[in-house]
C-alpha cells in the first residue's frame, strides 16, 4: 500500500539531473491537479488519477521541490550585532576584518566553544530552515583556523547530520582567513597537511580567495593539492574585489565559484566554458550594502547559476529562503522560474546530489514543500511565507 499521497493543485518543478543554464533555467514543468505517490521515501508515481489505497493523503495548492541551500556557514557560535551596527555606520567588510574583528570574532568564540555548545547552538538553525522548506543544507568549517578547531567543526557537522532530517553536506573551509601569528604560506602548508584527516569528513574543500584572505597563487597551490587527493573544489570568488579568483575556479574546473559580485566578462566566459556553477547569494549583497552579482549576464552567457543564503553571523544573518528569492527577483533580475531552478536542481548539482534530489520526479527522493493559497509567483513576493508542510524523504513535517 502507498504510504503517502500528496495531492497538488499545482506541481511546479525543474526536471532532470543535470544543471540548467540559459533559457533552460526558466523551463520548469507545471502540472495541474496531480497525485504524488510516495513509498520508502521515494516518489513512485505522479498521476492525475487518485490512487485507490494509501495510508495518508496531504493536500496543497502548490508543491515545489525541497529547497537546497548549497552555501551556509553553519556551524558557528555567537552573533555579531556590533559588526552590524558598525557596518550601518559605514564600516566595510575589509575594515572590520583588518581590525581583528569580523570573522576573527567568531573564530575566537568557536575556539572557546565545546562540541556540545556548537551542536546546541546550531541545531535550532537547521530546524528553522526545515520549517521554511530547506530540505538539504551545505555546512562549512572555517571558524577554527587551526587543526583542532577545524576538525571540531567538521565533527559537529557530522553529528548534526545524524540528528536532523535534512541531508547535510560538509565542506572544509579551513582556508577562510589567515590566522593571527602565521604567514599566508605557513598556513597554506598547514592546511595541506590537514587534508588527509579532513578526507574522513568530506570530499569538498573551499577557499576564500580575496584581498585580505588568500591570493590567487596561494589558492592555486592549496586547491591543486586538494584536487590531487580527490577533493571537489569550491571557491569564494570576486566578493569584495576582482583578483582573478573566478578565473582560477574555471581553470581548475571547480564545482562552484561563489559570490561573484565583482566578476568581469572574461571570467564569465571562462565559467561558461568550464561548467563551473556560479552560486549567487543576494542576501550577502543586501547585508553588506554592496553591488549585486550580474545574474542576467551570467544566465545569458550560459553559466549554470545556483542561489544560496550564505547564512553566517557576519555578512548574511538570514535564515529566510523567501527573502533570498525576493532579492534574486528584485536585484538579480531573475524570473521566479529561474529562481526555483537555481534553488533546487542547480543547487543540488553543486552538492553532487542531483541524481536523487532537486526535482519532483519518479525515482527521486520525496523532498517537497507544500503551500496553500500560493503560486510560484507568491514565494518571492510574500517574504516570510511559511509552507503548510514540508516532506523530507517521505516524512511529513507540518507547520
């Protein structure tokens, strides 16, 4: 007997398991009055006919795939309200960073926190994200900046993945900043030495290639060593300035180049040719009062585009996916259909999970977001709209 049937007045979903670019990003399937049959956490049928026997039926006006937040900085510890007030007063990201504040503030707190502290503090964020329809989350280290505390963060991510319903994908971002007391080259050597241990936790590495963080040369050295060990590469690129980070990501065929506020035309073309996915995070631009990434140019140049929250205590303290979608429509000039593809299928491709999630199709994992009194256009319009229910691997979580 079918365990769960979701009756959708409208089902809206991208299709397939490959990332979409160009006009393909706006080609989502819209089906009227369908029944989604689910068994053992997977979709076994999508039909206009109601199944004759089932254990449970849930109805909704709109069903979309579970959102995939492919770039967050969970786990961290403590907030940075003072940074927010200083930024409102005119301080820049680099000014806060160079003065020893900014992310170094969070590093100090994470180093002092126990694993139990980190687990408790961050569990609530993942629970809140699930309520909002985020069924898959990428989590990063990067607030330890030494072997002990980077591994502590990675271990906490592993523990969180065993507690929460969501799929959790871990990324090693030890190369988030150069810790005090070390030169850039000294710390890069330490990071390379950590890679064998890190392999026990994740197959992804990331680096913040930026003025005040890591140069292109240092990033290339680290990323090539990681690539030799079998890691998939991601790069924080062109966020504050353009020093060639996105071109490096394309050169090394990184899975993603993230941020891209300052990307140039040559780098856009390089990303299109390499197949590297551009992960855009408009909430960071909003909180930093910065320019927004050139999403239209990226899409029209056939670059694969995903969107994410960049949730972190400094430059993007936001847990609200509809706010990210709103900013993507308003400031990135993306259509609601493009935003849906970017926040589901393309984001799943970043995390190498698109074979089993990111769309609502037979054979895929049953990760669904259910809304009443809503269409696809409502999601970026009504900031804070909560789903009626969220389905993760066939399990219903009602709000």
